[in-house]
C-alpha cells in the first residue's frame, strides 16, 4: 500500500530509494549513478552501466542536495569525485534521450508534427500524447486539447522538438499509443523534474 492507502502498481517494477529524499519509487522516476574507473560520478540515464549504482529522484533540487551534501560517496560506498556540472549534464542527457525516442517514434510512423497533422490525429482519436513547445504561442497551443485519457508534454523547447523531427523548430507534435509513447512519457517526466523552470502547463491534463 502506498501513502493514503492506494495500492501500488506492481507493473512499474522494483522500487529504489533516493539518497537525497529517502523516498522509494519506481526506477523510471529516478536517475541512476555509478562511479567511473577514475572514481568520478557518472549519470547512468539508461540504467545499464555495470557496477554498484545509487539513485536520486529525477528532481533538480534533490540532485543538487545529493551533490551539495556529498551523498554519492555514501550511496556508492566509496570515495568519489563529483563533476561541477553534474546537474546540468543530467538535464542534457535526458534531453538527448527524449529527443532520440521521439525521433524513433517518428521514423516508425508513430509521431507527427505540425498543427494540421496533429489536429487531424486528435480529431480521429489517433493521438495518445500531445506535445507542445514550451516557448510556442500560448494562443496557438490553446487550440489543441490533450487526448481523452491521454498525456500532455509541454516542457520541451521548439528547438528540441525540431531536432526530434529533423526540422529547425516544431511547436505541435503528437504520438500514437504504444511502447515508444510510454517511453517518451516516462523520459519526459524525468526531464520535467530537471528543468530549471516549469513549463507553465500546469492545470492541463498530463494523465
């Protein structure tokens, strides 16, 4: 049972404890870190690097606390050095991971961009995830609504979305349901926690 009496969803997999907050949660809500051969802390965004790992919630404040209070040495049970730009590096790697996953969805035909294409997908109920650039026009974005029972991502920039679709900038995009969409949502949620500013999309349905 979780706090409040709700039943945990076992399908989310094993939980890990954040060394900064002390709270346990599914691994897709955390960032794994390992020590490199030189004893330097390395983010393991994919969770596949060998060796002992330790976890921090995908939250900028939690990661900053882990760095400032030197919690990695305790979590990894060895002396380690922490790169000065570790927090920003985690954000950069998450951006790259989200962009690459959206790009995979595009290449498989499970993602579209552009207002008209996105609107068509939404009208036909083919879209599961609505993605809109954080720096896009609020008026333009308000004309499209999050799919019923779907997800909303609004904290990528137009440039970042553009990279995913092989264009200079993209304001509106949509993903069809499926494994890639689930991965995009999970990775985007981790990225949201690492962003310095909120997307301003609070109040919109995120699922």
